[in-house]
């Protein structure tokens, strides 16, 4: 009798350097006993939508989308992006712009960046911002520069490159979050279908941890994969990106990581931005 090979797990994550760095060893079959992967590259707004529709087995999503998807997906305790000094920025053409009633471009309304913006604006922009426009994150800085929008909420490597567009950093959402909570900034999460079963979920978490540790141990091995998908990014910027977003929380959320996620979603629910979480919603099983 011929033994059948299990179908690869369908996974989607971004082409950004932190994700390709984390998943390189696993995606290329170098993690012992890990399931094979069928990889789709998609920006976070697309993967958030995939999660809400229940598509694919494993996804990198915004922590902000968790309240809508945790009935079907479990949060893995590793592989995501949390950290300090790595939050989204609000950029404007002129320093000190008052955002009251102004148009702000954002990469997604189901993103952690958006929740942090709304929590910040509730405290700092008394009149409230004006229209929110969703656009791909790589189009936001040109739109601000060209006057198509009054301000832009940027993520990823934009925090290293916004000066190239002649823009000003009006506010650092991450700094505001850290100053008011003392917690790291929860940005991107790895989730997997609960229907895969507890044993498979544990195997997935182990595979993520092994993959990221292999990348740390031998970063040059992952470099071709990282740069291939880094959208013409300068290699030094890719290295900065990895250094900022791949850290101890990527290997394990730990107490501070879980506290940050609960804190963000509890605050956002209190503002009516997301549905409230159930008591066991973040349980890994």
C-alpha cells in the first residue's frame, strides 16, 4: 500500500523582510519534521481579509483583526511582530500640522496601526481626524508628498525612508503606546485554523520557533529569499527592518506579549473599534 504525502499547508505572509526571514528555513524544507508549506505572498490588508473569510490554513495578520477571526483561528504564541520603538508613524508635509478634520491615508482599517492611530487621536486630536482613506502602504508616502492626502499612517520600512520624500514625522504611534502602557507594540500575528487540531497547532508553533532560530544562527542563508521579495529595498534597510521586527517576541510572546495584545484589544473595544474578546479567545489550543 502506497503511503500518501499530506497536502502542504496553505500559508500567506507578506514579502517584507521580517516575514521572509522568519519563514525562510521552514518554506525551504530545512526545518526537521515541519509540514510542507504552499506559500502565498500578500500584504497585510489582503491577509486580514483572507482570515475574515476563513481562507488558508496559516496566516500572518494584524493583531487588530483577531476579534473577528478567533472563533475559527488560534493565535500562535510565536512568529509574529511585536516590539519596542517600532510603531507606525503619522507623516505630514509640514511639521506640526493640526489633523483636526484632515484626510488621513492608512494601510488598512483592520490593522494595529489604525487602532493605534484612533486611540492616539482620541487623546491628542480633540476635534477628531476627518476622512480615512485606505491605500496600499507603498502608495501612502507619495500621496502625502503630492498633496493627495493631508497625512499618512505608515508602517514597515517607511520609518527608515520617509525623509526621502521630504516628509515630517508628526507623531510616533508606538512611542505613545509605550509611554501610556509600558508594553511592547503588538503589530502582526501568526494564526492557524483551530480545525487542524491541537497536535498540529503545537507542531506549527515548534516549526516557527525552529525556523526563526535557524535564521538567527545563520542569517546569510535567508538573505537571497529576503532580498528576492523585498521589493527593490536597499539591503541595509532590509537588515534594519529585520533587526527591528524580529526579536524575542518572535520566538515567544511571553507574559509581556500577551499583555500587550490584551491591552490593545481591550482599549480598542472600549472605544467601540473592535468587538470585545472572550475570556479564552487568546488561548493556544
